C-alpha cells in the first residue's frame, strides 16, 4: 500500500529517473573524455612527429643542397682526377652529416671494357681531409648497375636511395645522388653522378628521443618497408622487411596499416600490437619516401578517462543519496498541488481547452504550471497552422495534378503509323516534376511524317507554360506545311516576342517522305537524332545545328538531309536521357545511350523507348530524376501500298 502513495512514488521515480539520467550522463561524459584523451594524444603525437620530421628534414635538406652544389661544381669546373679527389675530401671533411661522397663518371661511349669507368669515392668521419678514406669504386664493382647511380642516370633527376650497408665503411647509410651533365641544348649528355652518403645512426638517436608513453614504440620505415629506426632497439635492421620480422598472426593484423604507411598516407588509427590495443599515428617523412609510426597503448591513453569515470561514479552515488533525502522532505509539501496539476495535464491530452490550476508561487511548481499553459497555447496555434498548411498543400497538389493532365492532353497521341501507312512512330515523355518543360509533336499526311522533340530551359511550372506557348507556335507552323528550317525559324520569331525572362527552347524536328525515305531535319541547339540501322552501330545523324529558340530573332537553322532504308529508324531525345545522374553523381552519357540502342535496331518503336527508359532508371537507381525525359522513335517501313 505504501508504494501506491503519491509521496512514495514521487521519491521512487524521481530517484530512479535521476539515476538513469546520471548513468546516461556518465556514459556520454565517458565517451567525451575518451574522445578528448584521443584528441590530446593525437595532438601530442603530431607535435612530437612534426618536431621529429623537422629535425630529419633539416638534415636531409642540408645534404640535398650540399650534394647539388657538389654536382654543379663538378659540372662547371670539370676537374681532373687529382683535383676531384681533393674536392671530395674537402667536401666530406666540411660536412658533419655526410660520411662519404663520390663522383661517378658515365663511361665514354666509344671506350671498350672498363678502362673508361671512373667512380672516385671519399669516405670517413674526420675534419682532416687527409685522414679520410679514398677508393675508385670502378676497381671493385660495376657501379653503373647500382641503384644510387642507375636511377638518377636514367631519370636525369636527383634521387634518394634505399638504405643499405656500405662495404667500404660498414655503416648503414642512404645516398642522395645528383646527376651532372656536359654540353647544352641538344648536345647535352650525362657526365656523371655526384653522391652524398648519410649514416642512419642519427635517425636512431632521434627516434629514441620520442616517448609515446611508458610502453609505446616509435619506428621509421623506408619506402620498401625496411626498418630504419626503432625506439628500444639500437640495432639497424638493414636487410629485413618489417612484416617478415613479426609472427604470422601479427603480420596479418598489421599488413594493411604498413601498406598505408608505405603509400605515403597520414592517419591516427586503432591497432593491436603484441596483444595490446592502442592507436598508431603515422605520417610520411620528407622526399626520401620514409614513414614514421608511433604506437600509443590504449591503457595509457585512457588512464585519465578511467580516473574521471571513477570520480563521476562516486559523485553520482552521493548525489543520488542527497537527492532522495531532499525529495522525501519536499514531497509532502508539493504532493497536493502536483496532483491537481497532474489531473489538469491529463485533461489536456483530450481537450486543449481544459482549464489549468491557477498558481501564484514563483518556484518550480509555478514555472511548471506556466509551462503547461504555454504548451497548451502553442499546441492550439500549431494545430491551427497545421490544418491551414495541410489544406493549402492539398489544394496545390490538386492544381498540379490538373495542370499535368492538361499538359499531357496538349501533346499528340504517343503512337502513330503502322505497316499499312509506311511508318511507325512512338513517343514517351516523363516530367521530372508534376509538370515539365519537354515537348514532342508529330503529324502525318499521305506523303510525309512530321516529328519534333523540344526541351525548355528549366523545369516545373514556368517551363510548362513556356512549353505550351512553343507547342502552339509549332502546330501553327506545321499546319502551313513548312520545311523544318522554316518551322524552327517561325517558332523562334514567336518565342522571341515578349520573352523578358530570357527563357529558351532547344529542338530537333524533321520531315520523312514516305515514298522515298528522304529525311529532312534541322536542330536548334539540340543534339541530333540517332540513326538505328540493322548491322551497323547506332550513330547521331550529321548536323551543323543552329542556336536555341527564343533568344535571337534572326537566327537560322541549317537544313540537313538523309535517306532511310526500309526498316531503319531514328531516335530523338532530350537531355533528360543522356544527362541522367546516378546517386554518386555519374552521368548516363551518350556512349551508354548508344550502347543501349545497339541491340534495338529492329525492335518496335515503342519497345525502343521503353528499353531506353528502363536502362536510364536502372542506372539512376535511388537518385531522383534530375530533368524531364522525352524520347521519340520513328521507323521507316516502306512506301504505302497503292489503293486498289
């Protein structure tokens, strides 16, 4: 019985609701804290990697500039071997980041054997040039086949090599090679390649200074996946691919990530390394094609968030206890007014004119009563506005439906002709909206068949009204048996009058002589019809075309002619067909239209239109129709048989 009392229920549900709100708040705040920790970790990682990238870039840029200067000196002075050796010794001795330099000359084209090969190499780390090592690499190997020579020699551009163990020094290095040339213009030829060797020990030292938490790791990969530096590991892995150094399962887990790193991408993504979940930040390092990856363990990233969650839980439990005590103390005082307000609120559910209790209190109860009163008044206004808007929308939809029927009634029948009449014609029009701006027309006499397809700029009601005006002008011109160019010219003059809005029409029309198959046609800013012939690929009829209708009163429209054999057809259409879009924004296009028409050369005219319409719909999928779509197929059958 106690739970049936208002006081008990108020205490119970208030504490329960507050507890649910607290739990939801805890979940949301925990997610926010997690996201904040991840953002902070990403910011910290990016700052650390940016500093690292800048330090590495400074070294590499200095090496590139020095090597470029060495190549320019060799190209300009062309020193003899002793002078070249002195130049290389001074160069290596003065550059603290460079442990070796070479001047490898291209073999003379007319020389035979290895006698013309010369690759002078100075190496070592000493400020005294005389203490540096010196060797002619041509005496040890065919240096022209080594990547540090072959790549820049072939491309004519500077290039960084992959890391390798240098035989002369025993150090892991990368080489920056710069080609230098002799001659100018057409006589310019490769003279040789100047190189600068950089030991990778500096890279390991820099990476060891990156501290991604207590148990995180950082590594640098070359562009082929070799590990150049790894925090916690002082040994340079010179010949091992990164993926091949891992167990099979871990290799499978990390392979997609490593592939993204080697592609030069940047990211901060989830990963599992050694059974530990975490995040990896990776980004490319300079023009050498290297990539840096820094792993942050999830446990360390979320330590602050876990502490916050524990603190929130403790505060929430304490707050719920205090809230329960306050609710018990206040419930007796506010039970009666709340019951009255609850009864009035219940009445509002079925009658918005129900009265609400008057209250003069300035506390939450008074605010609640005022809120109910404001809600009631707003609901009344909303229902009145909704009823008016619904009636207006229904009236507009009814008017648009009537306008669509009127517009469709203005068009001729969608099919005409037959075997006994020497031709077959079928037309199809589907507006993008309730009404549209496309138009087709056709008429026939005993000797000839007239057809037209047209497209008004824009769509909707303005285009539909302009279409109606154009249709009237077309029918007037056709009734006077004008040829296609005269029809278009007369319609153009009519549309140019009182066209302050600057609307225009594109059109293609023609006349088919039933006795001979002669086709005369003209275009006004419109794509020409497509010819359908059995045994041949569909192709647009050759046409010069004219300007659009309605803008230039003196415009002319060249007359084109073609002859159709019995069984051949033409397919005329508006841009709602070939310019239809799918959900991804791709265009249906004329090539896809011609491919669709290819197997339809002998199909009935109505089947041609239906097949093209279905192909466009399949292509568009869920995308809304972007423009009015009109098609007209006219097939020449033969001369009409003579009457007996």
